[in-house]
C-alpha cells in the first residue's frame, strides 16, 4: 500500500513523517531542541529530505516568508493574514488557470473546500457509516474555507491535535479538488456529458418512446446458498412483482428500462449514466496514489447497461456503432474486456474481484471517450449480490485495502482499528445484501 509508506506521493499527510501532527504543533524557532530533533529524523533518507524541502518551501512561498520563525507573525495578526489570503488567492488562481478576481477565486476555493468536506462525509454516509461520529470533522475546520487560515491552524497551539490534522488534510484534499476542476475545465467535461446525453436521446434510444419514458420491471432471482451467485432470473412486470413475496435466497430487483430499435425489434435495456462527482474523483486519486487526474481518472463519463442475454448485448454494441454513424462520427472501441461468456475479469483496481463477468470497453466518438460496462441480467445480479463480487463489498475493500481509510483517519488520532472495521463492515454489507 504505497499510499502509507515511503512510496506515497502524499508525504506531508503521513503520521510519523516530517509533517506529522503531534500533541503540540512544530516549533517555529529555528534553533530549538525540537527543530534539531526534527532535522535529525530526516538524516540518511535523501528522498524524504527532498520531499520535506519541497513541502517546506511551498509553505514559505504560499505565505511569502523566508522561514518558519516568520510564520508566528501571522498567528495573532489578522491584517497580515488577510493580506496573505489575498496574495494566496492570486497565486492559486494562476496555478489552477482561473480567471482572476478575488470574488471569483473565493468561490472556487469555497467549492474546493466543499469537495474536501464531501470526501469525508461520503465515507461517513456509507463505507464508515457506523463510525460516523468518530470521524466527523471538527466544526471549526468544516466551516473554514480559506487555505491560509487552514495552513496556520496547523501551527496554532490553541487547536487540538485532531483539528490540526483535519486542517492539513483539508488542504491536501482541496489541492486535489483544484486539480480535478482544472482538468474538467480543460477537457470541457460538462459540455461533453451534455452532448453524450443528447447523442443517446437522438440516436440510440427508440424513437417510439418519449425521452425519460421508462418501463418499470423487476428481476426476480434465485441465488445459490454457498456464494449467493444468481442461478435463475426472470423479468416481471410491476403488477407481477407486486404478487411476489421473495423468500430467503431470492431477490426482487427494480430495473427501469428504456429500449432501442434493432432490425425492427424493440430491445429492452436498463441504463444508468455515470459521471463521477468531484469527491469520488478525489478518492480515486488517493487510491491510485496519484495527484494527476489526467492519468488516474480515465472514466469521467460512463454508462452501465443491462440486457436480457448475451445476444442482445451484441445487438446493443452493434447498434451503438451504427448510431454513431448517424451522428456523423466514427466510433472505435478501445481496451475491450469481455468475460460475459466465461473466463475471469482481470483488473488492476485494488479490492476488485476477478470473478466479475462483464463486457467493458471505452468508446471514442464525437470528441468523447466514454466507458461502457454492459451486463446481462444474471451478471448484473452477481455484480450486485454475489459474495466477493458485490459492488458494495468492493467499495469497502478498495477504501481499506488501498490504505485510504488509515490515510484519512490515522489510528493515533481517531483511535480506530481499520483492519477490524474492514472485517465488520464487510460482514455488515453482506448481511444487508442477503437479508433485505
């Protein structure tokens, strides 16, 4: 787990590293005993010393000071802080390619701070829900959006260790949020997402249906006791499903289906469009131990589809390429992985299962690159419910196994054993899947 060791590119966040948060903030006196011990702890590790200098110099440049001893001047001087805040806004605007006006930059920084808070709150809402109170961000940190104020909190003795860690963490997450926003503006992802929806409505879905007209169906499935793999599935209408009472080992799963026209035949299809929110992209950067969204987040636009059979999956793929031609664009399929008819799915993603059958590819069309994940009814139900495959379990595994949980909530600050929590959360999600 390179996120937590010397291979991490987030050195400033690591407890035990040169910028770890202790009971008291680091001394701002250049020749203090603590400062000397701090420097000695870096002896012999050239990479760590280089990373330390880089972060230290960033702090100095950000505040416009020459050394740590000058940082103390900001702690009780609001005028100096305000002046540094305005200067920092201009520096950040230029770094993230923002049109500069203090009001506009403040709005962007507020959005980045909100994304940073959303990262923590999204984990509190699902993967770490039973521990929500344990990992709740301090009120003083959640309501602070100014990067200069957050940085100075790290050096302020009046703040508790937990609050100072959370201020530093928020700065790191804000920086990732800024990089993601810059990438989205450069790639014009919002416009492309809108164009993708228009393409689907104009050329892919059946013209006999109004836009947004969805047929309510249910998948009634029976699952194997040993691993909860789907053994049998049938499609029911809303009325038929109302008369069904699933027993142990059965599931009734809602699918709102559109349709597409292929060789004069209406083919039903359940579709969900995926556009990752900024907080999800930040988490993905952490899992990948990356700061560059261009290399780590390649699935900004995505579509997951579920059809009745493998034959209909093939019809849909052919229909897609033909629909692109109607939109005056050639479509190429890239990075194809097809395990619907057997074999294991090979994934580099931490926590994912090789047992997950699917057809996966990227479609390049109309200036976009869109990830498609296509299932049959049975493979979709396995993706939802099968042991060691279910997506809810995968979400838990990837947060813990990539080291993200310990990274964001270190044990010496939050007093949580992440190994124990991982096991209990997997059991909790498994119980919810099989009993509900």
